C-alpha cells in the first residue's frame, strides 16, 4: 500500500452538515456593530432594508453550530468536499522536514472559496421571496460566485464592478454575464452616489468602497424586492466559510494529523476564518496549541499597521460601523494584483481574535508572493490566485524556518483560489515589471484622518 497520502478526500456522505459559529466561544463578547446614522449599537431590524432576516439571525446568533439546509448541501456537492493535499513535491523542493498541507478551494466552479457563501446567501434571500441581489466586485471573484449562485436560485443579479477592473478584466465580466448577471462599471450613472462622484470627477476609475455604496443604494431603494450581499467581512459570511475548516479537521483526522500552524490570506478575512475558526475552537476550548497566521499585502497593511477602531465598510458611510482594524474607509491602496486583498478593513471577528492574541497578522510584498506562486505551480501543478499566493509565501517561509531549526512541523494553509484570470499579473512578474509598494506613514496618516470619532 502507498504510505503517502498525496490527496486526502472526504467521502461526500461524510461532508459536515453544520457551520461553526465562533461567537459563543469568543474570549470576550464581540463589540456590537453601530448604526451609521446614530453611531449607537444597531438594532438587528435596522439591517432588514438590505439583508434578509435569515442572514441577520446568523449575524447575531449565539448557537455554536448552525445546520446547513439540505438544498445548500445538494449544491455544495457539485464541488465539495474539496481535497486536502499534502504538498510532497514542494516539501522536497524546499528540502524541509516540515509537512505542508493545503485545502484546495480552487476546485469550485467559480474558482475560489467565495461560492460557499454565495450559495448560502442566495438560498436565504430566495426563501424570503426576494427577487434580485446586488453586489460589488473588484477583481471579479465575488461577482462570479454570486452570479453562479443567483443562476441556481433563479434570482436577478446586479454586479457593480470597479471600473478599472471592468476595463482591464473583460473575461471576468463575460464570465458573470454568461451566468446571466447584469454587470455595471462603477462609478455609474445608475445611482445617486455614482452620479455625484462622476459629477466631481468624470474619469474616476472606481474603488470597492464606491461600488459597495452603489450596490447598497439600489437594494435600499428597491422597495424590498432586492437585497444587498457582501462576499466577506460579516459574521454570517465567515460562518458559511467554516465548511472549509470543518472538512479539513475530518480529513486530517483520517490520516492522524493535526496542524501546528494554520495560514490564510486576508482581504476581508473570510477564507482565512473559514479554514482557521474550527481549529480556533480547539485552541479556545480544548487547550490545543496552534499558531494562526493571517497574511495581508504590505501595500494594504490593515492588520499590521491599521488602527483598531469603529469604521464604515464603504466610502459613502452607508454600512454599519464595525470595530475592526482599519486604514480608514477613504483609503485607496496602490493597484497591486491581489485585488481581493485591497480592502481598508477586516472582519470584526478576525480583528477581535488578533486583539486577544489568538491570531498573528503578518504582511508580505507582491514580488515574493509571485515567486512563491511559481514555485508552488511548478511543484503542485496549480497556478494560485495572487491573493492565495500570500498564504503560499508564508507557508514556504514557515517550512524554511523548520529547515533551519530541524523541526518537522505540520503546516496547513488555504489555497483560496486559482489564478487563471490573473495571467496578466503573472506576465508582469515574469517580465520583472511588477512594482513593490512599502507605504510611508504619511500616506497612512491621511487615511486614518477619515476614521469617524466614536465615543464608545
Ligand atoms: C476574495 C478572495 C480573497 C480575499 O477575501 P477573504 O474574504 O479575505 O477571503 C482571497 N482569495 C481569493 C482567491 C479571493 O477570491
């Protein structure tokens, strides 16, 4: 028998049928979200203008496990359980005693983990009679996932795509349109907020914050027939992603393994949390010891250089305020290629666990990320998304530390998606045209000035 477990598959019948909610296990209660008008703790019903009740319930739930409805389980089976892989060939190339495992979320039809929550969000909206969903997309990953989910539940899908990406990434746009989504470059003349921006600056190339404001406006003014969806940051989104970590735990159990180090890249925090939180449960409740590393780009250093404060999720200040690490909701990060990681804030749950010392954040530059991605691709055959490469980089660095110390640590990271729509970024790297950005304090200071003053 082959002793080597290259791929650890979970039988479809063993797929976990509940998501893990970390709220009841938090070392202290999570600071409450604030109403953007009153700056006082929000009443969950205030959220009903933009979200369905089922998701608001999950947002504030204190139940440790929330069962996954059968209809969602059926759709998950199109690509789940995803494989856990041991990266033997990468270990060999690094000549490390470390054992490197990765959860391969790139096998989903959308090419990333985001479909895990898109399907769940579409389901709960459909159940409450909603006719259409609105959202924003930057790099296009979230818009793609929501387009697929909407097509499965027969919902209208409107995606505000950051204008610069709309122009630079036609394939992503066409992909969304193929599933039936309406894709609008943002800022646009379809909303009051978009028109206001365009009046001041007709050549504005857009930002995620502006696109969020437009998508929320459409939902809020739809008379209740359309709702808004977010692909990261909120508690219910992180909750849906925990299927990743719940599966990984069972897969590691199958081969008698347990991680010493768990790594994920962080934009809003959902794929990292999805893999890590089920293991954080073991650390908080079962005295296990694991090092959790949350990796962000040095060009958008939210967790490593941001301020822990209440801030909005969007540029217009329409979303509830979350206590988080933030660079300021007006902060415009440089145009690095990991578009999914260019967000000024981070999930409140992830921020809270950083405050409590459970999660360690770190930042990496994009050239070393692409270097790691190409080594990974040559060993494992998969071209990682630029975002996922941040986790690959740190997994390799940790494995190299093991080579120095001679320790055989078990490393687990999340391969959040593939990079098939990011080949122009690889082209720039291969031709040595990829810039690295180390942000000066002065630039960050400007962003911090936009953080609202909250007396709580
Ligand atoms: C969107 C995206 C991310 C970043 O979002 P998180 O919510 O932090 O997971 C990471 N990797 C891929 C492939 C993405 O599409």
